[in-house]
């Protein structure tokens, strides 16, 4: 799947004198940590910004259920795409501050343009261990180049811009894609397993499996992806998918947003969840599945138990807050 499928259409906006309601003020206070006065000022500034981000109707329709459950309306969501989830009172503090969890979660695409017009500049500004891979796509006006970044990189970039190029607004768009960050030196993250505990640590001769970029790779499905028709359509498969009855241990199913199944760790390691195993062939298929599950889920390692085998594999664990679940 094209990484740029989630890119919103950017448009010029006409300023508005629409008064700020108490409901909007309370929403922005809750979402971004603003005081009442800061919330009103940011809402007014956002509404009168000619160059503000405007998401397409199609994207908002796709995001509305997820973001609405978090408290967003469309306006707040548009603001969140290019701003910190930090109280304004902390933005200019000289003392170090911890990054808010929401500000550093998720995946994004950044359009390469001055003053960040090269992947090497992004690497330097964000202090990345590797140069991000550029991807060509269509931007606001013409063909453009983008790089995929994570939430921490986004936060560092926005800090750097606020200090060096005040007033410049980079094109940064959130990708609704399940996070995948498998450690190469430990079992983290693994379903119902704390890799920090001594009994779960690997010795120098052991390799945690699956690896981050290992393909083909087995996945355990427990929700709608078990439906052969949905899986075939979503992955554009030629034939019937080879789903195998399987289960995982140390997990349980809860409900998110009233209707979505959410796999979480279970207190009892003998608790089992039944579903299906599927062999994902390549990164393109995996990306399609990660977009399907959205950034409310995280890819984690697991032991997939079938009738004949125990397979090292992956699954989608719920990545939101426990209080969001029923």
C-alpha cells in the first residue's frame, strides 16, 4: 500500500469570525492541555490561519470514529496534525520537559521542503541513527518527496522549527497505521511477556523472532481479518487466503469504541484467544494490514499455536488506554 494514501488535500482557507463556544474551549483544554485563555487564542488563530491544514472529507469520514472516541472534532483533528499535544505555557520554557505520550505516538509523513528539503537534514535535526527513506508522491501543488517519521521525530522537528523558523508550518500528516517496532536484542514487545524480567531475557546466542523486516511472517488474526472475504479484498489476493485455525495464550478480547475487538494481555497466562493464522508474504501486505488496523493497535510478537505447530509470529495488540475499553 502507498504510504501516501493518507495524505490530506491542503487548501487555502478563508478566515472566519465564528465565535469560540464553551464546548470547543473545553475540548481543546482536554486534548492539548491548554488553559481556557490559551484554548480560545489557539482556536481563533487556527480559524484565521490562511495556510491551516484542511483534511479531506474522505479522510475525516475514515478517521471520525477513531478520533471522535478520543474527543476530537474535525477542527481539533486538523490542528493536531501539525502541533504539539503540549500546554502552550510549557512551549517556551528553558527547562527540559517530558514529551506527552500522545505527542510522540503514531506514524507520520513529512513533506520535504525548505528548510527540511533533504532526508539528511531531517536526520540531523531529529538526531536519527539512519537517514529516512524518501518516497515520491503528490503534494499540495505538484509532485513532492516525503519521508515517514515517528511521533518523537515529529516532536523534535516541531521544536526545532519553533526555535529557528518561527511561522513556518511543515506539511506533516498522521498515518493511521499500527506501530511496528520490534527490538533486535530482546523479545520486546511480546504478548503477555515482560522482556525486562530476568527469566525472559535472551542470552547473546539467541535471536528474537520474528525480526523487524522478516518476510514471510505469520500473523494471528482474531477479528474481522479472519473473514476470508475481507482479507481477500483488502490484500487483493488472487485466490482464497490460507487461513489456519489457531490460538494464542496469555491474552483476552475486550471491546473498543463499542464495537471493535481489542486484544490485550491477560493476567492469567493460560487464558486463550482463538482465531486464525495467516502467512503475510511481504512488507506491502503487512503495510496494508497495519493501515487496516489503524494506529490504535501495535504489532507485537506472539506464539501462534495451531493443531500441528507452534509458530513464532505477530499479532495486533490494542495500544490505547485501558479506560477506553469495555
